[in-house]
C-alpha cells in the first residue's frame, strides 16, 4: 500500500469513528434533543406501500462528516 492509499484509509477510519461517536451521542440523547437533531438534518421522509421509503436530507454526507470543512451546516443542501 502506498502513502496515498494509507492516507485515504486513515481518513476513512477517522470518518467511521466520528460517525459511530455521533450515533452513540444520538442514541444516548433525550427524546426532545433527538427530535431537534432530526429536524435540523432531515428535509422530508416519504413512505409507500411495500416498505419503500425515501429520505431527503438537508445536509450532504460530507457536510455531516466534516461540518467545518466548507463553512459548516450554514450551507445546507436541498
């Protein structure tokens, strides 16, 4: 594995760790706080027969994983 691949792997591991930490914080949060977080992250949820679900987020995956990278959540995607 070359140095570039090692850096990419390291960055992906860091992102996975951050995501796991945020998941645990969300899981441990009170119900009211969970609702506030979901209201900030979710734009729309649609459900159809046959268990089909479409979820539209206000944030891109990059904005979620790296909120300070491009100005944070102020630049929400639609």
